[in-house]
C-alpha cells in the first residue's frame, strides 16, 4: 500500500521526536486516526476525555519537557474545544502544535455539517503560524514551519488538514516552480546577546545601586547559575514571578518567594525598599507590586524585544537570551562589600517562613488549607513536579510551597484558566514518567473537568515507572477565590447561588476510577495523609475538607481592600463572623515580628 497523507504526517512527527499526541478522535481526522493504527500507535495517541484537556495536556508536557507539545482534534466542535488550552500556551509562551481536521474539500463552502471557518477561528490564537493544507505537496513545509515557529516564537501554531486529503496518496514536493521544499527537523538556537555598550551601561547602573532587587520569571529557567552569581556580586534579594517559582530553590535565604497578589511579604518589602531593580525573563503585569516609578533605576533582560520595558520604566533594556546575556554581564560587575541590604532581606525571609508555619498551624474548621501545602513542603520529594490550578489553592501553592532540589512547578499563569491542574499533571507525567507528580486543585476545578480526567490517569498509569500521581483537592464547597474577590475588591458579600458548590466525595469518585482515595477532615491528619499518598505505588486522590474562611489576603492589604472587606461583612456576608475571626488570627501571626 502506498503511503497516505496521514501516514506521512505521523512519519514527520516521529522525525521531530514526537512521542505522543494528546487528542480526541472524530471523523474530521479519521484518516489520521487510521494512520496511528498502521503505525502501531507510534507516536502514541493519548486519549483525553475532552479536546480542551488534550490541549492542556500538550501545554503541560511542553512546559515540563522543554519540547513541543502536540495535540489533535477533529473539525468543528473538536477544533473549537482546543481554544482554551491553546490560548493558555499563547499567553504563557509555550510551544504547542495543533493538528486539526476539516470538512472534506469537496463540501467546503456548502454549509456542510461541522463546517467551521477554522482559519478565522485560529487566526488569533495561532497568529504566529496558521496554515490549511490543501494539497499533499504543502505538507513537509507546513509541518516543519509549524514546529520551527512554535519553538522559535514560544507559541502555539496550527496545521489544518481536510479529512479527504488525509486519505490521499502522499506525493512529496519536487524541485520545481511553485513547489516549496523543506529541511530536516532541527531546533533553533537562542543564544543572542546585546551589544557590549549596553551591557556596560547595565553594569554601571547595577554597580551604582546599594539596595539591589532581582525579579525573575520563567525566562530565567536556564540561567539559574548566572542569576545566583549576579545576586552574589550585587548582594541582591530575588523575588520570583509565579511562572518562575521553580527557577530557584526557596531554601536560599535571600530568595523572597512569589510576588504580587499571591506573593509573600518579603517580596513586597524587597520591592518597596530597593533602589535598583534587575528583571530577568519576566513579564509580571502587576506594576503596583513593583517599586514606585520614581524609586528605582532598572534593567530588564528578555529574549522578546516586544515585551521589554512594558511594566516599569527601565533605563537599560537588554534583548537577548537570559543565560548568555548574564554570562556576558557578570565580568563587568564589581562585588559589593556592604552586605547590610542582603542581611535585611534574609532576616525578612526567615521571619516570613516562621509566619507561614504559625499561620498553617492555626485552628480552622474543618481543616486549615494553608497546612495542606505546609505539610507537603515538609515531605515532598526533591524531584517532584507540582501543578497548580486557578483558585484560592493557588495562593497557598504560591506562598507556602518551598521549592528545592530539582522540583518543578507550573500553572496557567497568564490566562489563569480553571481546570488546567489535572491535565497539566498528566502532561507532566508523560514528560517525566519516572518522577512523582502532584496536582494542587480546588473543588471547583475538579467539578469543572478534573473528575473526568481521573479516568485518563487510570487508563495510562501502567506506562509510568513511577505511578505516583497525586491529585490533592481543596474541598471547601465554595468557588473561594471569586468569593474573596467579591469581598475584598468589590465590597460585596458572598452570593451563595453562584459561589456554593454541590457537595460530593471526591475520594469515592477516585476509588470508582481505580485510584486510591483518601479523605481528610482534620488538620492533624493532613501530614499522615501526605505520607500515605507519597508512599503509594499507584495514583492517589487526597480529598481534604478545608475552611473557606481562611483569608488569602495579599501581603500588603490596601486601605481600599480593607474597606471593601468591611462593607461585605456589614452587608450580611454569610461567613462574616468566621472570616473575621480567621482574618484576625492570620494577621496576628504576620504582625509577630
């Protein structure tokens, strides 16, 4: 049998080193699905329960592997379902390639079943590269450009292949007029550095500062050694944007942790008091958590010149690879002998971690959500991968989880989509099947889509040498982040019709899905539950009932936020008394300095 277009697509994916495609079948990709069968499922087709989950799994895989994630879906509804996950990739700068089916060419334009204008649909999300393949000769160039663009631009790309074309014989392009050949798969190199004169200006600015702060994001991930060397020379404290949480260990005494609404008090103090700021690989958007505009002189390093100088009035903007740029900058810096600033930062950090422990040990009803992550931090393996969802549990991940060793962690950072935690964990498991993976998820996200993906975990667990995939559910029967946003940002009481969730046993559902289910409803049982989950030889779901009134307040509450929270209480918030009690208890621990 001659090679069909579907067979060629899979062959080219193998040549790009693709080991799995996250997807869901449908007649718009029947030719591709048949090719998977003929190829003995190589690359592996990983079937999710929904195309949005396939896209999130591809994003999680790409984030934790450093390689391109690939997802596939049928035409019409399947393609539409991919959008949220692909927007997550776009906003967090993650390389993902989507392969999407389309109505047969002979029917297009005829208002045919499931016919959707996919080029219009994907025009924004796949703006870096989007192509519809209409003849087989286009394929090598189209697929290769999709991969190369995804890697070079750190973005999602999309290749649309009509259903009938997938089953046609594959004919490669020839060396002829109006034929576009391609080259063998290869990864782009990103080692560009700024010109020497700009590096000199940056060094002079940093040398002139006496209170240097660094803010690092995910763009600094490959430059951890250089970041530490810069910090040693300048005496800087280092704050981390949430997507850069895993770049440096939180065991380092001058690392202040996360910054922003979900951040730590030492990070707030670092930015409040510094006179010099170095931003490396971060596009952190909340300028109110950066130094006042007339306070600090600043340098920014980023690979993408379009994103530089956006968040703070930086004097020197260095467009280049973080590792290569910092390596060129280091010899130009003078070591600061005065370490008083560093000592202040370290004292603030030490006090903060004591505060976190004290707050985590406070009584709550039924259990303290902070303690869930604090107890995990005491026993998490050094090589664990942690995925977090969007909700109040994200606050505890950001503030309470201490990164160390080779731990990795991520979440839907810029899109902040609910429902990414569990599919991210599945993608992480395919990226690193020999490492334990832990998903920190709210009960709202579990009801949204996480429960369905427990079946995906059960289906593929035997492929993973280390079968530990732990889903930890913060079970408070409340869409808690929005509840607190209503209170602290809008001055509105909790509206129970929109905020209260149906009560269900997540542990029982996990057991039905073939996982270990562990239920916890007392703070003192959280640690032993983590011990049991981490010692298991198969996937586990921790169902921990926790208090929705433990406040996820920012490290420095503004007068407006305090006023709005007071208005919410006065207007009859159903949790008024308990939220006041928990808020006072929590704040009292922070004030013990």
